[in-house]
């Protein structure tokens, strides 16, 4: 069975640095035979979490939009790459809005306790964070990591790897970066082979 | 001149823990005759996410004409700016993050266009406050939120030394903060301190 890979672009820009880096990763995954789908968050119709906690009782989100369908797709996939540029030291509001909507999955795991991901299953599901930042600071991704960790934990994915590139302002964009696009392509190729081996 | 306090309630939940914490900070301020308090409910304020178009780097204003138009002016006019958010998934709420990201127009003004954020006589006089509540009790649960909130305050010309924090862990369900041992007392004290600090600063200016 083919390895299913979903790339989620959380940038408000089309074809900017982050989406280009994601594309390179997805091209690599395709090159290894992965079944690839890309979701552009700004084209998806969903609202932010309302913090109503209704899901703590029902395990379902009361908001009817396109977010729960995307989570179903994610749960049925083998690899998820979430991509966001760094804005104000964090991920975009669009991606944060999607991640906050996983509350119903969290509630099922920790409050209702009717959802459980065995360790072996988590190991077979690889989550990858793809990001670019204009600034050169070493810590520019630090506030994003815990959010991405929370996301992958909630959806039963192993936080497998980062594909991150800072200092975009100096490189004049991702295409000026010496290694990032190649690294992304190779990591895309590799993760599909790794998952294939785990599924065999 | 009255002291202008601008407060952002960044939770989608009305009357929840972070907004209650905010109200406790604002209460003593409201009792002062020379203080004007405005509370903005971020989810009702029509704030779209930043489009990342970078037009503000040239235009010095945001091309999006939404709730941020009036909020922009209020941020410039305020003496004390208070930002309250719950922690969702180890960060501020996405609605609060949208507000932070839209402060990009100030970042462009300050760092790209190198223009002042406030008139010279008000520079260094303003105060920022970050209030947060988290259901989790982890030591590092506020770390990511603080990094983004600092960006917000820095671009509106409030340096680290003028940002004050009150962050409460382990309060999840609505109303949980009401049974917290110290939150209300600390919040009210913080509200009083902010006003007296600001008054001292303004009086120092008047003496000069």
C-alpha cells in the first residue's frame, strides 16, 4: 500500500518561501512513490476554536466547517508535513487556528478516554514541521516547536523531523538558500521509504 | 491628561479565566478618576490574520481595512497596553496571534521605515502587561506565548524592561481561576502598580 503524505501549507502567501520548501519535500515524497496531497489552509473554510469545551463532553466539535474533514484525512494518512512561516516568533494565525481545532481529539484522548494511539501506530505516523523565517536569530523557531509538538502529540503522530531555514531576508528567499530545498527533497524521499519499511 | 489603558481580551470564551484575570487587573484602574479604560474583545473586533504582503514596509499602513484600523490608533494613544490570552496548544489563541501578527505595520514603521511609534515626549513612558492562563501546569507552558507577545510589545515600542507578566497555570474549565489562591490579589495589585508607575513617569515629565 502506498504511503500517504499530506502537506499543509499554513502561509497566507501562495508559492512563497515556506510553500516552496514544502513543495520540495512533497516532490521528494512523490519521487519515492508516496501518494501526495497538498492542502492550502487559506483556501480551506474553517474558523478558530471557540474554547466552548463542548467537545470535552461529546468528543465532537460543534463547529461545522472543513476542519474536521481535514483531520479525518490526516488521521488516515501516514505522513503529515505542516508548513508555516514564522510571524512574530510563532506560526501563522491560520495554522494556529487549525491546530487549536484539534481540541476534540485531545478531549477524546484525555477526558473521554475513548481514543488511544498505541506506540507502534505512532511510530508509523511521521510528522514533519517545515518553516522559514526572515530573521537570522538561532531561537526564531523556538516558540513554534512546542505548538507543533502539541499538534503531533494530539493527532497520534511522531514528531519526526524539522525542515527549517532561517535568515531568508539575507538569502533573498528560499531559492537563494544553499541547502534547504535539496534537504527538503531528500527528506521527502527518505521519510516515505522509512514508513514503507515500518508498514512492511 | 488622563491615563489611557487599552486592554485586549484574547480568548474566544467570554468571561473565562484569562478575561477574569484581566478584569481583576482593570478593576482598581477603573476606580481612579484620571484613568480611562477600554477593553477590546479580540474575537469580536474583526481582526483578520496578516496576509504577509509586506506592503506596510512601503506604505506605513496596513492594506487590510478591518477592525485594526481603529485599534491601530488606540495602540498609539494608549499609555498602558494589556494583552490577555489563554494558552491553547502551547501558544496564545489563534485570534490573539492574528492581532500580534497584524502589529507588523508597527514593525515596518519602527525597523524598516525607522519612524517613531509614539511622539518623543511619550517614548519610554508606556507600559505593557501580559496576562495568561493555562490549563496545564507545565513549567514551560507560557514560553512560546511570551516570545510572540514580546514581539508585539517591542514593535509598539514597549521594551522588555517595561513588560509586566501575570501568568496562572492549572486553570482550565471556565471559572477555575475563581478558586485560585493568589490570582485575584496579584492581579489587583498589578493593576494598582501599573497606574502608580505610570503616574510617576508622567509627573517626572511635568517636573522637567
